[in-house]
């Protein structure tokens, strides 16, 4: 038995397989420095499935298309909180939103579209919504659209609910 339980080591070839699937599907480049993270997180999944080798897991992955989403959920790291990187939101309020207002005076367009990519459980896009609401609540005619996305479907579902402690 190794440190990963009953799961065999991840060979260089198998790691390259993971890297290629992840890169081709979601555009994330897993460097060699992420190998231990991949082993740790996927070993847990292999134990759940009672699969002994990564090669067997990759065959399972190939034969079970829905498993790719599960694999991404295991591999992604989700770090978020309300007003994370507070100085970014301060900059948005003090510099960027006044700039947008001045542009709107010049061209008449009062629209803001924001994409929160990698939104995790949603605290950051909801923070943006609060900041923008606070800034624009007494300014008429603005259309604001915030889109949030993440490759991890489990955390995205929490973001969709918008319920936090």
C-alpha cells in the first residue's frame, strides 16, 4: 500500500493523459508542480469507485462521459469570499465606475456587462452586484448584467442558489 491508500502511483504517461484531457476540455494547463494535487484528489475518487489504477480510471473516464465533469469537480480549487481582494472593489468604485459614467455622458450608453469567470460559489459576483447596486442605486437609466461561470458544477450550483450563512 502506498500513501494514497490502495491506489497505484500516477505514471508520467497517466499524468500526461490527465493534463491533456483537462487542457483540451477546460483550457487549464496542469504543470508538473500540480502532479501531487492531481494524485491526491483523484485518488479519493478512485477509492470511491473502487478502482485500483489510474489507467483503469482513464478507461472508466473514456467509457463514462459524465465522469469528466466529476473529475473537474475534484481537480478544481475553489477560493472565494465576499469582498475578497477588497482593494479591487475600492478601485472599481473610485476609478472605474466614475470613468464609465463619463463615457456614458459622451456616448449615451449606460450599459455594464461583467463576466465573473471562475466564480466558485458566487461570493465575488454577488459582491459585484452589491457594489454596483450601491453605486448606481440613485442613477437612472443604467443596465447592468453580471454573468458568472465556473467549470466546477458543484460550486456553481451553490452560486445559483445565492444562499450564504
